[in-house]
């Protein structure tokens, strides 16, 4: 039965609902009983199919097995309802139930989720497969499926309503109807069911501390009474609700269990150890159980501890000098008033969770007392102390705590906040007129490097990072050479820009078979990442005044040989240039900033735990704000769309252009899904992740053209690909208007097929990819810019950065990269300073395929790229089999 999709059919009361297992249209009905069910078919029509309906009491075990099995035989819809069964049972086990009267006046037990439960329910509803809610909403045309979240909540209530049926249920509810399995009409109990109570705890003391139970009326929260006063006159429902709440509270704070056996659960004394437990974890756990804790108003609770970093007096230290350490101490205060040394001693010697300070009792949790005894902490390195100064927090024993800075460290933090407040004057020898934002960038780079700190200039592509860096070199000591490491395709661009903007400045290429560093004096040395990796030891032997990593995302993997080699080259200052400091994850930003300013973000494992996971996985906005404060002084990011940055830049229009698969593509797509999805299901671990990438790659190639996937040596191209037909239409229009176009694809093989196809149509093209030699690249760029060819075919990774291709006024992304930042980099080859015409961007998307679903994700991610980061193909390797099947399923025009 589990191999069929399951759908939930709500009823009133919930426990009479049913689960229907059905055969999708055109599927084998197998052993399904001759029930009939109307469902939505993939083509958007209603179909009546064979089905078998089961009551919940029979369906729940089947659904549970479907979830536990996690085998290819369990349908994704059935496995989904199995996961929902587990969630419902967990809520029931936690006592999150209340008696209720339904809309049809029947008795029912319904769930009362807490805020965390609501989040779990919403997350689960978002994963509901279409087959799990395939029954169309009655009377809706066009066809409409029920909303996922209300349907899931109704199912959870239905499962819960089948559980508490027995004598204990009658006692807890105060009415026998709520123990019967058969539906009971109880309209007279509606007012009673809508009532209820909750508990709070009032703490008295401190000699001794007492917990006093208080009961609140949910209908009127202002009505509250001590349990001792309320109990003698309370009705059965009130006492039952209060008892259930007290049991839930006792699970959160075990000392309350002593109240459960008493005729009147009124109050209980606490030992000092139990008070400490309440102070540390008890209050938080009780709050999660919807029980508030109220301390005496005359008991001081604002004792706080902060970390103080830095030197309060003395001369300014050589902050970034060798072995420079910064003192770290605890500062305890009542409110904003620090404790005196005598008060700290009294606090350190306290043996109870309260101490007498300034004629008042003060609550002291064990951690605060420990801090009073161990006031001095392990000193921080200079960079660690600077990080604490910028974020206002630091870590002590793995816990994030507030930090304040004093003395020179405070002065340095304030200076960093003002680094780009005023623009710098252009240096002598610069033959260029810098824009205001470029002058501010020059001032920022100069101040950062003069402080001994590294920097990452992360302006959008095309905003002039190269000329700003040339100005920085001229502004610094000209006797010290600057080493620029860049992709091979940018060597010529760097040399031309230096000769243009700083004529007379020595510049040499350290590249090719005859490279040398002999007779080096000032000026620029240009090399590639590949050459740098081979010559790291030779380059490390030179006294570099400035080391520049252009397109620094090339060293985003800190474990790569290239990144390791770059770290071995010493320099007085380091600057990273990149338009995309984060392409996929925050780890890439760590790799860049840990090279420019080592130690700022800590070790990679610590960075992942402290920053990356809370921001990327947990969406913790407070942590994201602290992280932004930390990196802001070290990373300057300006966008073309920022006010006043590039007002002369023409408009850019971006359009997703959906295209239907041809019949050949559709048949091939479905065959690939069937074959490779089975391979994924039969594998685990690294092998499974590799097969997921293989599946996604194969589907993208099918969407491009069958000949690419089939690797046909002499293919017939026309008439077989919807994308190719649309590209022909676009090029006809663009070329008729004397336009020029960049066509990006991530596959060199596809670019070569496009070149062959366009040549057959008489369209002149140029092709640049990772294997194109440097001189040939420069000639191709020159030829395109001079108008020699109207269509430039480019490999996305090899040509997506550094090139200036402002001749183009159209950009076509023939296939989709999983990361919007990479596509934006490629688009910026045309949409950059120097462009005088509006740029139109066309993204080709195969309808109903995995590309279509990914395009929807990218549209949502693009505006949130700085806060919500994707992981490219790697993210999809972590999908379950069911989620992956849903992602790659071929749909009809949806």
C-alpha cells in the first residue's frame, strides 16, 4: 500500500477523517479496492481514479512504516504523511492537548502547539508534495489544490483526536463525552470548552525561597489567584487544567513534582541548589512550557558581567607589533555601576544564590559568582581584540558575551569607523580623473594598509577597482614593488591600465618560460594564479610593498594549492579585489579575509560554528548584524545601483525567457530521470552526492540540446532544441538592429555546438573558453570590441570575470548557473562603466524542468544574496530521494 500516494480527507469530528490511497492517472491500480477518488492530473484536469480509504486508526501504522522504511517503494506523498504522524504523536506525548467542541458540535481533542511547534509545522507544510493534496478544492475553476498548511494542521488534529480515548480522558476533560470513540454531539459544552487556565510561579524569599503556584483565567488573563485560595471552590475543569499544566511544569522543573501528590498544590520550599537550577536553566524551560516565573520586586536582578578588553592607561602600544597581547578581564556591575573590589570579594565568597550588596539582597547565578572569582581571562591577540571591539562581543569558554574596549583599542575602533569619511587627493603621476567614490576607496585602502591591516575592495564589477589600486600604489612608497596575482585573461588588461593611468611606472609580466625577478626595482609585477603557485618560493623571496589578489574568489577554497601558495608570500600589506566576495557560502569570505587580515575571523572550524552556521542555516539576524560590524571596516562594498556611484550607467533589463522542450528533449529528459534517479536511490554517502550532481548535469545538458547530452560527433542541430530555436529568434532581432551579444554557457561543448550552428546560418562568432591562450584571448576581446564579430560565445567560468566587453548591449545566459552571483558577474562584462547603451539580459529557462524550479529559487535569492546564501550544486546533493524526485520531475508547462 505504501507505494501508492496517500491523501488526507478531513471530517468532523477529526477522528472520523480518512486517508485515501490512490492510483495516479495511467498508473496500475494494483490491489486497490474499487473505491473512487477525484484527483488533479498533471495536465491540470480532474480525473477519477481507483482508491482505497482507511480510517485513521488503520492508516496511522501504515503511514508510520512508510516513513521509517525510507525505501524507493514508499511514495513521497505517503512518506510525507508518515512524517506528519510522528510530529502529531510527539505533540500528544508532550501533553499539548485540549478538549474542544467542533464546528458541527462534536467533542474533539485538538492540539495546542507552542511557538517552536508552529515553526516545525510550517516547515513541514512547505515540503508537502503535490500528490499529498491532490484532491481539488470543490467549485474552483480553474482547478485549485487545498492549501498545504491548513490541511496539515487538520491532519495533526485528526491523529491527536484518536489518541486520548479512555477513562483518564474523561477525568482530564471533566466530561465523559471526551472519552468515547464514537462522535458525541455536545453543543452545551462549547462555552466550557472555550475556557481554560494557565499557571505562573511567584517566588518568595530569600529566607527561605518558596515557589507559590498561581492560576490565571485564559478568558480574562487579569484574573489570577494563588492555588491555595482557588482550589477549594474551583470546578473540576479548572482543577484538571491546572493539574495538567502543573505536570507539564514539573517536567521542565523537577522540584515541582513534590506538589503533584498534595491535595492542594499551593507552595513548595526550594533549596539553594534548586534556586541555582531555576536561575540557570529552570526559568527558560518553564517559559517553553508556558509558565512564567516572577521574582520578588525588592530582589535585585540586574547584576551583570561584561568583558573589558584593552589598557585603560599608559602610552599607546604598538598594537600590531610582534607578540602583542591585550588584557581581558571581567567587569561586574549593578546596572551601569561597577562593583568595588570589596564587593567583588564578597560576591566571590558567597555560598548562596543571594548576597547582600548595598543593603539589598541580590540574586547571583553560579556563572556570575565564578566570574567574580576568576576575573582575569586569557589575553587576546591584537587582531582578536580588534574583532571584539568591532562586534561588541567576544567568546569566553565557547559562550558569546558582551565586551567593552578601552584606551588605544577604543581609539583604533573609532578610527576604523571614520576611514572613508573624506575622499583622498589623487596621487602625483596618476593620469586619470577619479570619481568621488573611487577617491574615498583610495583613502580607505591607504589608511587600512598604513595601519598594517589588510583590505578587500569588493565593488561591483566595472566600478574601477583596477585604477583605484594603481592610485594606491602611486600613493605609497614607490620604491617597494607591487605584486598583482590575477587570472591569465586579465594580464593584458592590467598592463594596459598601468601604462595608461601611470605612464612611466615599471611593469613586467612574470609569466611564460622566460620569466625572471632579476633587477626588480619598484613598479608592478603581474603574474597569474597558476604561475604564482609554481613560483611561490621565488616570489616569497622578494620584499613586496603590496600584494594584490585580483578576482580573489579564485582562492575561495583555503585548502587549495593556490590559496596555500598565496599565503606563503609575505608583503607589507595585502589587498583582495573581487566583485563577488561571497559566491556560495560565508566560508569563501573567511578565506579572503583570513588572507588579508589573518586571525580576524578565527580558525575555519570556529568561524563555521560562531558565524556561518547561525547566519546561513539558522537565519540568525542578530548574529548577522554582529558579523557585518566585524567585517565592515575590512571590506568595502559599493554597487552600481547605490545612489551617486555610477549615475551615467545605462539601464539594465533582465528577463527570464521560458521555452518549451521539443518532443525529443521531453522523452530524453524523462528517461534520464528514471535511469539516474534509480542510481541515486541505490547509493549512499559520497557516491550518492556524486550521482546527484551527475543527474543534475545530465538534465541541464538535455535542456540545452540532445546532441550535447548524447555527445553526438556530427549532430543535426536545427529543430531539436527549444532553447536553440529561441536563441535564433533573439539573434535575428538583435543583429537586425545592429546590436552585439554575449552568449554565456557553462559548457564548452555547448559553446562549440552553438558556434557550428551559427556558422551554418552565416553568423560570425568568436569563442573564448578556459583553454584559450592569453594572447588569443586578448585578440578575441579586441576583435569583438572593434565590431569585428557581433556574437561572442563565452564559457561562464573562464570569461565571467575581468573582461571589458561594453560593445555588447545584449547578454544571453543559454543555461542556468545555480548561483545568481556568478551570472551577475558575467552580465557585468557588458553592464559596466564605459557602456553607453541599455543592456538587455535574457535568461533561457526550460519550462517544467529542474531549470524552471531553480529559476524560481534564484529569483527569490537574488535580492537576498548578502543574507541568504545558496550552496550551488552541493545544496541539492543533500536532498532526500523524495525531494530530489520532486525537483527533477518533468511537469507540463508549470
